[in-house]
């Protein structure tokens, strides 16, 4: 892939994650400073939870970790959809 090509990102940000990021300027700042690939990894990690409660918990954890400057989800194999 050359520098002008954009990697294909299979996941789009959900409204609940968008709202959580908007509500936390510090997390949003880290999010905005990360790559589209990193965004995809966070989104995939969140939506890979089977239950709605799991996804809600993961959104809260993602916001907390982004606030702390973490740029990718930790201890996760990564998105298998790309």
C-alpha cells in the first residue's frame, strides 16, 4: 500500500461511542490523535462483546483508557475483520 491509499476500515463509530467521546474532552483528544486503524481496533473491541451490557462496560473502559493516553486496546488480539 502506498502512502496515498487509505486502509479499509470495516467498522464505523457507533452513536453511543461518539456520545461518550464527546462527553470526555480528554478522551476525545487522544482519539483524535490516533490513526484510523487504531479507531477501528477500539470499535471492534467494543462491538465484539456479545451482550449490550458488555459493550456498555467496554465503552466506559475505552473512555477511561483513552483519558489516560492509551492509544489502542490492550491484551486483545486485534480486529479480525480487515
